[in-house]
C-alpha cells in the first residue's frame, strides 16, 4: 500500500494518533506526494457531503440559491460544513506534516471548513506534535503567519494552535495584540514558557486590560495577579518593569474598564516613596484627564513624595478642581486651602482653580469653595472680580454669602433652568389599509400588513381566477421551504402561506402531519424523524389507523401565546378550506385601517357577498372581524346585518348592536421566586429574590365565541420556547382592546435574553390603537424609560400626542420597577428630562408626582445622589407647568432652618415644596 493510501485511510478512519506517527515517518518524496493530493481529497469529501445533503441537486448548484429559501440554503451548507469538520483534525495533521511552503501550510491549518462552527476549540496536540518535527526556520515562519491570522482572542481555529506551537517549539512569539489577548484568556501558569516573552507586552497590547478586568486583589488575588505576585517575589520580574509598564499604560489612556487591571497591578507592587518620586511628573500628568481610579492612584503617589515645587503644586490643584468627580475636586480644594494658609501670597496664582470649583456640578464642592473663599477673603481680595463673576453660577444662598464680600449678581431664589418646550409631534390619522395583493416577496410576508394583503388577495383570486393566481405564485413558492411538510407544526405564518401557495400550485402535495420526532434523532433543525428516514433510504411506515391528512399542524395551545394561537387558527382554517374546496369569496377580517380596525359597513358588505355566493364565512375569520370593529355600537350596520341570509349574520348583528366585547379586567401583579417557590410581593415581604416575575391578570366574561374566549384566557407567566412569536401582529388582532395586548406582552418584558422581547415599535402600535390603557401598558412604558435601548422618548411623545398616556400609572410602575429590578434611576431621569423638553412636560410632571413618594428615602435612610437629582428634576418640571398641591413625602424631607446648613437633597425638597405651595 502506498504512503498516500495509508494516509487517506487513516484520515477516513479518524485515527489521529496513528496518522500523526505515520506522517512524521514519511520520506521527503512521500511528503510531497501527500501534500500534492490533499486538496483533491478535501474536494472529494466536500462533493460527497454535498451530494448526500442535496440529493438530486448537482454539486455545482450549492451556490445557486435563487430557487430555495434562505433557511434551507443555510441548513444545507451547515450540514456540509459539519461533515467536513468531522474530518478536520486528521486533515490538519496530514497538512501540518507534508505541506512544504509556510504560507500554504498556514492557510491549510486555518481553513474554516476544517473546524466545527460551534463548540470548544479542537485539541491541537497531535497537530503540534507533527509541526515541531519540521525545520526550526519553517516552524518560526508558520508560527508567525498563523499568529497574524488571529483577529479575535476567542478565535477557536487559530489561537489555541498558535499558543500550543509557540510553547512546544520555543519560537519567539510575534508582537501581535490578538495573540497576547488570547494568551491572557487562558490559564495563568508559573511554568508557562510564554511568560517571559509575552508578559512585558501586556502594557502595550490593545485589549489586554479588558481581558483582565475581572482580576481582583481581595479577598485573595485572582490567577493573573497571584501569578505576577509570585514572579515578583522570586525576582523573575522586576518592580521597575511593572511600575514603568503600568504608568506607561496609564499615560496611553483608555476607559476605566480597560485600566482597572493595571490599577490593581500597581497596588500589588505598592511602590516605595523613592520609587514614586522618580515618576512624580508622570503621576502629575495623569491628574487632569485620566479615569477616576487612575487619577486617585496618581494623587496618592504624589502625596507620598515631596516637597514639591510651586509649579507642581499649582498644576496638581488646577487639575484636581477641574475634575468632574466630587471626591477629587474636594481633594484639590483641600490642597488649595492648605497652600493659601501656608503662603497667603500664592492666593492670586491659585484663584483660577478656586473659580473652577465654584462652577463645579457638585453642590458640596461649590459650598466648600465658597467657605475657602470667605475664610481667605483678605488673601483673595485682589481676585475679587473673577470671583464675583462666578456668583451667578451659584445657588441663591451661596451667592448671597459670596457677593457680600466679593460682589456679583445673585441668582434669584428658586429660579429654574430656562425652559422652552418643543411642540409635540402632530400625528396624522391612521391611513387606509392597502388593497389585497399577492405580489409580495417571502420576506415581506413576515410583516402583518403584507400578510393580511396576501391572504385577502389569495382568497379573492382563488375564487375568481385560480389559473392566473397559480401562474403568479409558482415562481415564488414552487421550491420554497422544501422541508415544509416534514414539520409537525407550523409556528410561523409564512409556513402557512407557503402551504397555501403550494397547495394551490399542486393540489394534494401535502402528505399530512409526520410522525412525532423521537428525542435525540433530529440531526437538522426543523427536519423530523420521517424526513430522516427518507434521507437515509428507509421506507415510510404509515399507520393505517391514523388519517394523517386530517391531523392539524396547529401547536399545543399551552405552548404558544394566545394572540399567536388565534392567528394560527385563522391560517389553519383558510388552509383547510382551500384543500376541501370551501373557500369563501372574500375574507371578512381584512382591515380597512392601518391600525387593524375594520369598517362596520365593509364587514356587512363582505357578509352579503358570502351569502350571495352561498358560502358561510370561516369561523376564525368571522371572530377576528368582530374583534377588529371600532368600539361602541353601530346600529345602522347592525340593522343591515340582521337582514343578511347567513348563519353568521345574527352573531354579527348582535355584536354590532350591543357594542362588541366589554372591556376585560386587565392588569398585572408583581411576583418573585424565592427558594424555588413563587410568591406575590403583596402577599409577603421577600427575603432572597431569585427572580422577579410579572403575573398577568386577564379576566373576561364568556362571549359565546370559542376562539375569542380562548384568546382572552390569562397568559401564562411561564414561557415555553415557542411563546412570543409574531408579537408585532398582536395589536392588529385586538385594535379596540389594546390593554389586553399589553397584558400578553408582559411575560416577554423582563428577562428578554435569548427570548423574543418587547420593543418600542410594539408599543407605538398599541398607542395608535383604541381602548383604555392601564397598568400593563404603563409598566411597558416604564421599562422603556429605564432601559433606554432604543430611545423611548419618541413613543412617549406619540402616546402623549394621542392624548392617552397613562402618566400616573407609569409613575407607579416606575417606582416598582426601580425598587424590584436591576434598573437604575439615572436613565429614567434622563428620559423624563428629554421628554419634558420635547413637549411632554405636563405628563412628565404627573409621572414624577406618582414616582417620588416611593423613590424618596425611607425613615432613617440617607438620601443618595440620584434621589437628589430626581427631586431637582421634579422641582424644575413643577415650575415649568405651574404645578400645585402638596406631596407629603417631599414636605417631610424639607425642614425649616438656615438654607446653607441643609444638604442639597433637603434644599431641593424645600424648593419643590415651596413651588407646590405657590
């Protein structure tokens, strides 16, 4: 047997260890032969996998996806790649030991098709065992080329292989940032041969700090800091090297997360005063603009050295008072106070720093600056004009004290920031619904408007000119979704639409619902057990006791959300009517307005058309039509409907005459999970909350219409995998009862990771619909205000412009959201301030009025900065709208007394109290 045949057989058998041994033992001539034939073997394997997956389609059709949907194309490509990846390890071993050119070897070892798409990185040990038998220069060249191919630290194809090769070969690693970051994401080991060449590079490597940002010194050092500490103690790395590296990294800049590790590394080294003195100029350069933790570190090192010359002291003070962090600005003022006490003649040089502090955003910093100015008034007398110019920037009580000594214009007491609101957006009335049409791409049909157009056009043209409809649909749907009939249930509306089109193109092609798929036998997403039997040539085994054609592809009701199931019922009955030849001439429920509403007169027209054709309307379509009627009674349409000769007419007439569906009781309760048990917050005080849950509340009187009653069942607070589909369609299903839609959104609001989520566009559709709004809608709006991704202000303005924003309920739900979840107050305040400036100031005040009582500190609790900011915003907005009426919780925090002795929180509460008292 030739060497090539041996290698080929070992590759096919996946015997990696034996293959590595055989490749290492090859002669040069045998290496050349194997290297020459490897690409042909790969192509042969690819073609074989393609034929197995594509059946009758040719190999060259792999890239021709015009006649198949994107999902099928992706599915087939994934299968081919998976088959090749199974043999990726032996193919890489063969190439590592035989390909002579370093560039060609590096390209072969990083071929994407030789690696699995998902999962952990393949073990490179056998590949490396082969590589290190090649010439040293060749190894170095290949290692450098492989390292250059690393683009990300989590590159599972290249990074593990390169690091293993560098460790085994002793080749000097190239200075390549992704390589260093990939090394840092691995284990920290004292005996790692890469420590020496790569550790010094971490100070220059972009992304190194972010990769190590979770390293800690307390309660005990984490792996990398612990390792560096051991290296430092044993002398394997010098203190100077680490300190210089940290300081140089600080000077290069970056955000706090990127520099966090280096701050902790600097603390680990703990420089002596003489070591800090040699770097004091660098520490001074860090004070003005470095991230807060770095600036604090630099300041602590400056303080450990000295004495400093006057220029250094002045530079430090000016840098610190310029900082936005109150802690650092106060440190600068302390040094300014000490310096002026020690040498009053320096007051003139330090006055600009004092003026900077007077304009600081922190109220505490401003007050401290005023006290220093008054304490050293004589020393600052020559700078009176510059200090007086800062007086208008101060609150009235501070400004009066400073103006009495230095002059200046005092801001009037309680003057709010200037306010000129923008006009609210003028929203046009919802437009008419577009005409029925089947001229849509399969991608368009994912939207509810195009879907309703298509269904209406399909039903009308199927009755009027089926041959022309078949000709129009064939190019789009003939080969669309080839695995459609292998699915046990059709969850997506486009699957039902494809089934409708294919049934019309070739009646009777649906073989019926397939056998359930046994667990663990599905190799491809969406392909069931029967499809696998056909794929591998096993004959079908139909059960004669089951008429598969009569089984529905509707999912289990408990496994999908009620509005989704309601839509699927309507699609299912259209499909069954097409197969049974009972399609009506027109669908009743196609909207006439873009909100999803249906004109009562048009409904009766369609009912008459069905009656004239001698066909009853489809039940689910009829019930959807009833739900799409505008609110209120419609007596003239009811009278017309009563005279239609149809079994459905009395139900339509009664619905129109009686005003339709009474508003259900819709709302929510807040619950939580603790020790694997569920509770409501209103039932007991929580201890350790494992997860917060929203419990939907939905109760409605029976209507006599089975699908409407099923739609109005209370949504499950638990989500199955198939819950939450087509949520953009839900407002159009219940356009006159939008709070019911919001209740159905609730299970998808919190904990949206890896699940369908709720987005502002859905709430915009709710805003454009009709019906009362309550706590469920309010909570969704509160969620968007807190999350701010994307910007929630446009939808709040839209609801305000419509005149139905539930502002008070939003305030209540915001308070609960901030108290019971991970959301923070500052984003909420930013959203509300922006909304107020955009014209919703009256509604923002109502939100804040309801929010504040629960947001303010309770008895014995110290107010924090965000609570102060919330009261300040409320005081501003109250002044903008001229609000009146005491809020007792605010008054309780606004004691009387000298204003300058109060905290800023107390002063803002007093300002709001006084505004509300008029």
